[in-house]
C-alpha cells in the first residue's frame, strides 16, 4: 500500500541462481558494524526502545492509571482501554502524512512526533488531575503518536536494509529491544 501510494519506493534487481529456480538479489550489501552505524542503527535502536516504553508500557498500565487516578470502575477503565488500538490507527495515518510532507525523512518525523509526545506528557504531569477526559485524551494521543513512530521505523526505516538480505533479522532485533525496554519500564511504573 505504501509503495502504491508513492510514500516509499524500493527496487531489488535479481538474477537467477545456477541450476535453481530461486531468485537472489543482485547487489547484496555486506552487513557490517560500519554499515549499521552509517544507517543510524544506534539512534534508531534508542528511539525504538523509547518508543517501546511509551507504546507498550503505557498500554499495559492505562486501565490501572484510570482506576487509581479518577476513581472509575474497573470495567469502565477496561472499556476505555479498548478504544486505544482504534485511536492508535490515527497515529499511523498521521505519520505517513507527515512522512510525505517532510520528504521521506522518517527521523525528522519521529523527532517531531516524540517532541509532541513529551509536551503531552508534561501537560499531563502538570495538569493531569484536573480533568479526567482531558487527561485520558492526552494519554491516548501520546500513545497514537508513539504508534505512528513505531510504524515509521518498522515499515520505512527498515527498508534501508533491504539490500542486505537481513531485513527481518534487523527488524526482529529492533523489535526485541522495544519489548525489553517496555518490560523494564513496566516493572518500574
């Protein structure tokens, strides 16, 4: 869908291996630490880890936070939490719109979305106990923005490694770091 709409493009030339019907990429880039660093894997991993905390850990404690902060029943808090995945779709759509606006620079879009998320959490920290609906809305918008950042890294940034033949391994490693950060953060929340 992203390629069809012109958000991303990728091309892999291919040749057929001898005595095989399998198609192999023609220009395979050797995967090395230098290549990974040049592609910004360290800042991307830090971003993905931070995103894992926001996106996953917050999703885990939203019902508890709502119950404890606003004296809402557990069933109502769980119902409110069910809306979070639907709202997260808005973050994915917004990230793609911003990606096009910022000329396919996923790092700039991610920084912008994280910056807005930080402002939303500051707002929630300073004035969060004033209004239940406002606080829950701010929390959900922050989660939607984090979901949009996640989609950028796992569907756009990862394509930088398509010519290595190791895209799924790199994607899985980044995803692993996100869940490790989320698990650590959840234990401290």
